C-alpha cells in the first residue's frame, strides 16, 4: 500500500461530497422519504458503477487502496471538479491521475445538462474526439462509442482506419467530414505542440491512412462541421438532424445534442430512436 494513502481523510472527503450532492444534481427523483441531506450511499454507488458495500467501506476508511480506474469512476459519479478529482487521487496515494484518466473525467456542468436530456441523442466529446459519455438514444443513433481503447478512442482515428465508422453517415458528406477532421487535428497539433497527444495521433494516422496523408498535405485550417447532419440508420433509414454544440473550454470538452424539426418525419424517427435506446438500455441503466 502507498505510504501516502490516507483512508480516513479519503472517507471524510467522500462523505462530504456525497452530502453536498442533491438528487436533482444527478438526474434522480427526490422521492418522499428522504431524510438525510445529500445522496444515499446506494445512489452514489450506482452512479460510480460499484457495489454499495465497497463504497461504504471507502467512506468508513477501512477499505484497501482503490485503483486509479476506480477513483476515476468515483470522481465522475460524485461530479467532482478537476481540482476535487486531483485531491481525491492524492488522498488515495497517487501523486496525479494518469493522463488518460484525466481526459476521461467529464465536466460536472456537462453532466448536469446530460442528465436533463436523457431521452435525446447527445454525447460528450473529449478534445481529440473521444466519446466520453452517450445517452441511450445516442447509442441507438451512432452505436456504442465509449468502448474503444488506444488511438481508436478518437473518432477521427476511427474515421480513417475503420470503414465501419462511416456506415451511419450519408456518403455525400464523407469527403467534407474527412477534411474537417484533418483540419481540426492540425489545429490541435499547432495548439498543443510536438510530443502532445494530438501530435502522436497525427503520426499514427499518417503511418496508417493514405487518405489522411493526402488531406494532411493540403494544410487546410479553419474548417468546421455543418450544423446539419445526414445519417443513414440500419433500422429506420435516413435522418436529417441538427447538431447543437455546447463547449466546456477549461476541460476541452463539448456536448453534442442532435435534434429534428418539430412535426417532421425526422422528429418521428427520433422518437423511435428513443424507444430503441430504452429497449437496449433497460430502465435504471445509464451509460456513464
């Protein structure tokens, strides 16, 4: 066990953060018999995808040193800010969260918005196109995108290396999507510099995809995705949707929300997607 692991203070910190959270903060109903302030241990454990018994032992300070992935799950479930997340890792005996775990930590503000639109296709993206969180409807629309590892976590990487990544997008939009992906990666490399995760991703793509290499040599910058997205869904056919973007500058994250014109056929298809998402993700199970 790490000598800097402080189980008693860690437990006190977890109790304080749990007491500070209200059901409304995480999209849960308040109910009629809630006496103690804050969330119940069982509710936090569900948000963190762990057993209530394990979380209770962490709060009591009599558990073993939690792993870094477990701490990352706790940080997300408790809606910790970046400073609170880093404090959590220090109390648990880790000098700093690994970079990949920091990148996966979703902004609490975006999580609150996400909780309020659970029936709408929406997903939170990281700075290099990593899908961090999806609503069930977004999974029904685009497929499960949070399961990838390594470079494949990045949507631009999958776009150029996995033909399946393009299947749900209208063929007429493929070239524009390729160009925008390359332009945005170029901007990320310019911003973050050599040796950055963006530079590493570009090097991997240039060594893997001839198409990426061709677009890269054009040195295009400033390209942006259209607000209108044309999808081709295997079960319900074509959908023309609008994509609204909410940015979290401090974390480099963004929330994408897909909507349709009221009264349109696409709106009816979106309602069907919500049903498909409910069937794929039974009540009580959320992608987190």
